C-alpha cells in the first residue's frame, strides 16, 4: 500500500466468525475469508461471534475515532429474530427505552429507538444459527444510536424475548445490500465517508 493511500471495505460477516484477524482461541477469523486484504486492514467496531451482517474494514486507523468518538451518534440498524410473538405493548416499551445491565451492579436505561415488526427477508435463508424453522418467533427491525455491550440482545431480553438471530444491515446510509455471508465489497474513500456521514 502506498503511503497515505487507504482502502475501505464492507463485509457480510457470517455467523460463528469473530471480527478480528488474530486470536489466541480456536475460532474462525476474518483471515479465513477468501479475500486478499491489504496489510494493516482492521475491523471498525465489532460484531460478536454469533452476530452477523455489516462489518466495516479499512487500513485507515482514523475511522474508528471519527465514527465512534465524534460529537454525533451514528444510526445502526439490525434485523433481530426473537423467540415468541412480540406484542404492540412490547414494541412500545422498546421504543421508549428499557433497563439493561451494564455491569455487576450497574444498569442503564436505553435511549429511545425505532423498532417495528417485519417479515423475514427472503435473502436470510442461508447458514446461520441452528433454529427451529416453525418455532413461534418474530422479526424486528431496530435502529439505535447507542452501542452498549450486547445492547440489542439485552434490550429484547429485558422485555422477555430471547434473541435468536442478530444481523446488522446498515450504519447510517451504508447498507449491507445484496452481499452474501462472507462476501466483501471494496468502496472508494469518498463513498465510504459520505455514506457513513463522517468527515475525513
């Protein structure tokens, strides 16, 4: 890579893969993907091992600071499959904010979020966590700006629904689109920063 010339990628991170290139544990790594990332590529933020969807990668170390430590919070949208049927009253609870645990004796009331019931998108019929296909469940689309540890999972648990699947589909205007699990797309720096609504 030439000095000062950075590269920018989005990945549809598969289920059961960590958001890093190196780990002391026996886990699936980003380096196991069939893609030749340039030296110095790293993930911006993380999705945990069992979460899927949009992951940003770049050689530009400034992106993490610009995206997560700026004055303006950034919208992140997730598709969430939860156990059992979600009622209108529960949706309203989530919209207003729920109490979640953030430490041994620490709690946090989540900021208001946008949440709606959605149909299961057709493109989600691929490898993911083992589920009972006919089990009672609901799909939610949740957009939030906070990023507490495991926040979405904790929020749905707080209203008595177990998270069965969690897929990030967008960050601001940067969308996962038609990328299949494990696929990578390179973006120009101009488009990357414009869609994320961050300066550079």
